[in-house]
C-alpha cells in the first residue's frame, strides 16, 4: 500500500517533511516544504491571500506533480480547508494512499 508519512521537518527553515513510500516505479523519497514560521491557509490566512498564493506559484515547476514540495504545500498548507487533518485526508484520498503522522505536528 502507498504510504505518506508526515512529520515536523528537521531541515532548517522548513515546516514539514513528507516521506512517500510504495508508489509505483518510484523509490522511497521525501520532500521538505513550507516555511518554518510562515502563515498559510491552515493558519487562518484568508481566501484572498490563498488566491494570491496560487497566482504567485501556479507557474512554478512541478506545481501539479505529486513528487514535489510545491505540490505538498498546495494541497496541505493551502488546500481546500483551513484544517491540516482535513487536507491530509483529502491528499490521501486523491493519491489513494495511507497517511501516517509521526510525532506532534
């Protein structure tokens, strides 16, 4: 089964780390994403600010590739909900994967 493990990032300046395992034709890999201390939609930023974030980043390389940090930011930090867990569940459903939370987020 495909799994996505999320935990706090140990990389300087990054907020979360996602590890993706058992995805077809892909080795296990991880992405560190989100600015540590940054405010996002899950931190109660407004819909207007969310639209501005999308406008700034929609041209970024790999914006729609599930194997990129920007994709994780888009779907988790700036997803449809202001609730982290709701966005994680939505990501799991979209990728047909199980979410594992490691430690306190």
